[in-house]
């Protein structure tokens, strides 16, 4: 759900590829170090330039903790 707030490829793309820069707005929703790119909190990014939104979502969802 959070990933749908981000800019992405054309709207007709069901599972767009997202870059680390496109994920940066998520840092305002999560308790992370804002001096680092949000993608640095995602071990799956590593050296990848783009990942599918579904892959990112599958990685983030189980780690979300309400506080």
C-alpha cells in the first residue's frame, strides 16, 4: 500500500520497477535515519539499480512494527 504513494513507471504497469531515489519519500513514514537513503535500510537492494515493487513490498511488510 505504501509503495502506491510513490512515483513509478507508467500507470498501466502492474508491478513497476522502483529505484532507490523513488523510495526516498517512504523515509517520512518510517523511523529511519533520514541522513541515509531509505533504500540503505533494505538489504535486498544491495547494488541493484531497480527492484520490482512487489519484491520491495514483500521485504518491507513483515518488518513493519507499529510504535
